[in-house]
C-alpha cells in the first residue's frame, strides 16, 4: 500500500504562473511513483482574491490553494501565526493537515514552523526541506531564527539542496543532522545539444532568473558591455521577471545595448531547453544561491555555465569541465569570464556526464527513505 504525503509549500507552478518553482513540480511528480501526494499551497490573499475569486482560476486535482492572510513586509516574524490562522479560517487546509500521516514542508519559514506545530498535535512524520534563502537570509533575523530552530528540532528529518546549505543549518541548529538531497534533472526533456558551444563567431549568452539586484543582473550588463568594448561579438538573452526589470531596461538603453541584449520576460519551462541548445553559455552571477536548477539543466544539455562561486554551485559545476566560477558582485569577473570562455575546448558530452547522477528518481527515493 502506498504511503500518503501532504506537500506543504508556497513554491509550485500555479494556473496563472506556470513557470514558477518547477523544481517542486518535478519532485512531486516523481514522489507520486512511491506515494499518494496532495499539495497544500498558501497563496497571498490579495493574489488569491484576484486570480481565484475574480479571474476564476481553480485548484488542480489534488491541490488545496487557500488564501494566506498577512500584511506584506510588516511583522514578518508573525507570519507563522498568520499562516496558522489562515489554515483555521479556511478549514479545509487544516483538515488536510490533521489527516496527514507524512508531511513535507518545502520552505523553512513559515511553512515549516506551522507544520512543526501541527506535528505536535497530529503526530505525523515531518520532513523540512531547506531551499536556500529561507535559511541563508531569514536565519539572520533573531525571531525568525528562534522559530526555525524550534521547528527543525521537532521535525522527523531536515533536508538541504547542497552541502553548503547543510553546513549553514548545522551551524545554527547543532542538534540537527541535515540530509543533503540534490534536486534532479529530467534528462528526457533537457537533452544533449547537437552543436558545440562557442563554435560560431558571435557568442550567444543566456541568463535565466529573477530580475532583482541579488541575481547580479546589473553586474551582468556592466560586464557584458565591457566585454563588447574589448571587441567580443556577443548577444545576451535575459529570461525572467522581477522588480528591477524597468531599471534594467533603462541601463540597457543608456548603454545603447538594445541591439545585443533582449529581455524575454518569463518563459515557459518547456521552452528553456531550446534556449539552452541555442546558447553558447548560461550565465548566473548571483550574490547567493543554493544549487540553481537552471545550472543543472544547462549542464544536462552540454551547455557550459558561468556562475558565481556561492552556495552549493561548486558542488555540481566542475571548473573548466562544466564551466567557470567567478567572484560575486564583481563586474570585472563577469568581463573576464566572457572574454575567456571561447578559449576552452568545451565537450558537450563530458559536460552532461558530469551530472548524470542527479536524477529526480534518486531524489525521490532518498526522500521516501526518510519516512521509514
């Protein structure tokens, strides 16, 4: 008889946002080979009102979308309380939680804190998944840290997406021994490219991520401009949305780079493989990361990666084999990498082979073993 799992997260594709957090979609899809999985998903109340009440979007089968009542950017240390009250007010999500035998809270704050409270009452097994900024950023805030420490100690198991993140968790919560379970890649979708990277005169670069300062988007444009001034022929395609989109567009215009830089907006996840196949390199100059799925997906296609040496990136990106590691918040590092990438003999097959062990099947099997 299959186990039943309730997957509790705010991070998952939505009917009105299909490209959001596709890694959780893949994890859940592969967990379903081992268990019956339902998804409990809080949605900010103002978004819920617009998309569900006004626009008529409905929860997919096996999902419970419910409004999360809170005030944005105010009293964030009380978000677990607000989330708990939202569960109670909406009734159905509380019933789902109460009837659960196994729960995965995929975000350490506030889902994990509320799930740990539920575990105390309903006695289910609880895995807390730490993804990156939930620990790296929020653990710096005393009240958030106190709540997460308590939740981690109440859980059945804590998992992280990288060894680097496991060290951070261990530093803050010495009593917990995190299990490192890397996300996987769907090699049936992210297939090996036909062309050799950097085989044409013009370099084609791709950025995929949120358009916010901590993703290094401004250093990217600055470094890209300097590389072009050094005579390098390049194009840059930027996929994503975010609060800095307008400022980024103004910077591109101010530097007269409209002919070379294209803002694509958000792209469907299924379109990403074609973008990677047509690019010579993925570039991700973030200030902080866990192990970005887009890096794994690029490597799976045999496309080299330029990425900052932060978080767990160096655990999956082998320098000079899969790409180049650069310093964060450093325009000069971006420029140097762009000018040197075509000097390496990139072997697309070796790039792919370097991450063959990272499959969603392996990830799901590891997660299920923690419920035994």
